[in-house]
């Protein structure tokens, strides 16, 4: 005998709590049988889609070690509640240009909580963290501009990791893409 149950997965990754199945008499609280301690199941992160890393100046050559502005766009799969964060991890071959401020900014898709509580963008080494934005109940395309120093390697770049988390502890992953945010570098030295 088998039992089929339809459930909706939680909107974040991790292992669910243990399950308990009880067989009850219809219309009563009388339990015929109960099984406890059924192991939880692992839930994987949602897939971020519509990922693109494109040069802002369409005529610019993507040369080795060249400082360039890029537009990064992506579409989270799941809603992002208040307190969620987006983490962009750039490969060590790219350098996030922090020489002058104002070259990294959000174009669309993330809104300030209020006039006094703006979207946060912090950069530590090769990691950019976006936080303090309004909840996103229906995911929409997020677009931002970043200034990078291109790798010294010719060909397709190592991808930028895009991940969303439930909060700043970065323990519960919601969505991710670790393969699509790439570009190609030509064999010219800046």
C-alpha cells in the first residue's frame, strides 16, 4: 500500500524537519496508527534565471586587465522577504574596482525601504552584498552596474556567483546561479 501526498516546498534551501504520519478515524481525534521520526528531505536552492553580464559600452573591446563597466541582470525564482540579502561573489580573476565611489549602483529591481532607509551595497574583497531593500513578493529582474578590472586571461571568464539568502547570517540559501554570469576576454592587453 502506498500513500501519495502533495506538498509545496518551502521557498528556501535546507533539510525539512522530521515528518509524522498519523492515520485517524474520519470525523474524530481517534488515532489508529502513527509513525514518527520520518527523516526530513533536502530542499535545493531555486534557480536564478535570465542572467546576463554585458558590457555597458557596446563598442568597447573586453581586453585583458581593462577597467570596464558591466551591467549584471538576473531574475530570482523565489520571493525575497524583508531582511533578505543578495550576495555576488566575483571570481579572483576579476577585480571589483573600488578606486572611486559611484561606479557600482542598482539600475532597477530593488527599491529603498524608505527615503531614510536606502538599499545597502557593501563590498568586501571580491564579494558585493545587497541588503536593506523592500520585500519582493513577485520576483522581478534585478539590474545593476559594476565596474570591474577584467582578468588577465583570454577566453570565457569564471562565472560570478549570484545567491540570495533569507538574512545577513547567510545560512539559509533561497536561490542561486553559479554558471551563467560570464563574459569573454580578448587577447589584447590594456
